[in-house]
C-alpha cells in the first residue's frame, strides 16, 4: 500500500501542472509502472486535449520498442477514475482495455454523472483488476473546485482581501489605499491565473478602476464578473476593455457587447449571491475569486457561500475607515509574504 501511495503522490504532482489550464475539466495525473519503476507519465495539460492516461501511455509507446508487451505487464495509477464516455476525447477506460493493462489504481471516483463508477465498472467487466481510494482525500482536495461544481451546482468560492493591522479595509472615503507589498500582489496575480473568474462589486470598479488581469504573473487572465445593479459604471472602465469575457450582473438588461455580457437577475433584493453563483455554474465557471469590496465580500460571507478565504494583514494602521469583513472558519495556514501576514481560512459549513 505504501508503494501505491508513492506512485499516487506522483500522479497528484503531475495533475497540479494543469492548474489554470483544464477547467471545466478536473486536473488529473497518471503514471505507468512496470516492475516498480515508472516507465511513462502524463497529465491533462489543456481543456479539450488528451487526458492524463492517454499521455502516460503515449510516453511508453514512444520510449520503448516493446511497449505493447510492457503495458500488458504494467500497472497504471491515475488520480481520478478513468472516463467511460465520449466527450472532447474518447474514453480513457477503452484505451486501458485496448492495451490490456492488467491493474489500475484509482485515487478517487469521478462524481460527474456520466462517469461516477462507470469507468471502474467498464474496466472490471473487461477483466482488469481495479483498486480505488488510494490517497482519496488528497485526490479529492486537489480537485475541490471540480467536486464543488459537480456536487453543489456552484463554483468553488475563494474570498481575498487585504486589511490594515488594526482591521480596516479602506479609508472612510473609500479611496484607493495600498495595504500590501509587491510580493503579495504578485501572489494574488498567480492566484488569479489559477481560477476561472474574478468577481468585484460596482464600488471597487468606480474607485480603483482595476484591470483584474495577471500582469504580474505568467498565465491566463480569468473571466471578470462585475455586480452593477443599475448599470451606473462608465463604459470606459478597464474591466470593459474587451480583453477577456466579462459578465455584468444587473437588474436592467440581458445584452451582449462583444466580450461584455449583461445578465439581468430576477430579484436584486433577495438571494443575489445564490442567483449569481447559479448563473456562473451555468456558464461552466468552476471557481471564482472574490476580491471586493468589503460589502460584496460580507454579502457572500453572510450567505455562507464561500469555501476558502485568503486574508492579508499589512503593517499599516488607519485608525478609522471601512471595517474589514467579519468571518469565522477554520484557520488552515498562516505565513508571511515579506511584511504581510497571510491567513488561509476554510469554511466550517458545507454548502
């Protein structure tokens, strides 16, 4: 069992390499092992392209003249159950059967209805031995965004904000005020590159005129989500620059202007977080990072609709101003990024 865990850990390391590139698919890694040695490995690199199992088997085929024989004597480890349906690519279960790999070690079952046990059943029906549940919690945690979307019909929600040492979010007049240093800002841009969307309220756009991109990091800029109930924001704001798809939630119109899509909510007085998250789910958005402002963050906190909070506390003191959001949860990690303290908090409530 220890050996199984060692190879499954490698699957997890490989899977992580697909972060920010494969959504709405899950991140998956696979290794092919022959007589205790890895002879091929792969991961799902980009949405719509080959899955992890395909890449791992292809590597074996490319490296060895006797690949067909080796595969018949090998074990394939995969962090998520091999698919059994035709999607963007053919079923991975069929490929494993075709190469007669006799043993498959699976980290966790796939909760997606078109898979969910069907891949395992297909392999067993073909006479292949399947072992499941190796590093299962770790495999599920890696794909917590995917599992949340499939099981809860909403994106995985990350809250992010910076606060002063005395607990303020911004000056009393709401003016722009930098709290964190350059390394913290770079880290935030890395985080943005890993999520599908970034959400802010109207006031944050009006005050900060943010770009909400990843200019301090190499990667894909997320889709932008703006809450502007009465469509009061200037069309010249950076968030409307057509560089990426931007969803504007409002109470006035359904409309489309290039990459800017206006979505009218039925009721802006009740259940706004719920309506927005369900619309994002329908847009195949698997994760969203909410960056402000304080009111927007608190609305999602009060609704219990968050999974993770990443809170920077700087050395600056304001003495008065807009108070930071109030949140309670499980403190999972604490560290320093230069002079800024970073706390990672998880929600106790399962929504």
